C-alpha cells in the first residue's frame, strides 16, 4: 500500500516543526533555570558582602557581579529584542510579513489564497521553519552561552577567593 506523497510531506514538515518547537521550549527552560540559579547566588552573595571592599570579600563581590550579569542576560534571552533577530526570507514568507507588520485579516486571506500548489505550500512551510530556527533557536542558543560561562567562571573564581582568603 503506497502512501500519498502529500501526506508524507505534511508529516515530514510537521515533525520538523515539532522538533524546532521542542528545541525552543528546551532553550527557554534552560534560560529559566539559569535565571533562577543566578538569582539564588545573587541573593546569597549579597548577604555576605560587607560595606567595605577589601580582599577578603572580593570573592563575594565576584559572585555577586557574575550572578547579576548572568541574571540580566538570561532575562534578555527570554524576550529577544529585534536587534538580535536576523531576518531571512522576509519577503518570501507570508507568516513573517503578517507578524512583523500590521496586516488585516483580508490581506492575510488574500496572501494565503494565492497559494495554489503543494510546492508553494511546502515552500511557505520551509520558510517558516527556517525563520523560526534563525529567529529563536540559533540566536538564543548562541546568547545562552554567555550567561552560562559568566556564572560558571564567576562562581568558580569567587569561590576560590572565598576559600583561600
């Protein structure tokens, strides 16, 4: 029994879209965890910081600053400004045009009505998957490295200062 190629294509794109959506959710969850962990260390280090800056409290200051930077960067990752979002295939994607501009329902209906063939539908679906990957997954993945490294090395070196002095 041979399956319909249109159904196979639909399942294929659906799987790709679901994988990208799950990846975006995973990255957002990772940013949420990083936000929570940095907030805990931010609060803990703040309680140990003394009013004067001396060598004995330098480790706590280092932990506090790295936690604060990681916290703020994690907030930024959760809601990316358009400055960080690369724009690919804008002119070719109907969905991107409607989300980035104020388009009424009639114009959107006309755009969708212009899709006549399975190839055009597949092309639009591919543009949307590519845009979602470029806008959310790739950028967030790259940006998520910074607060992770800053928090890790800030905690590492801050803890070394606290333990040695």
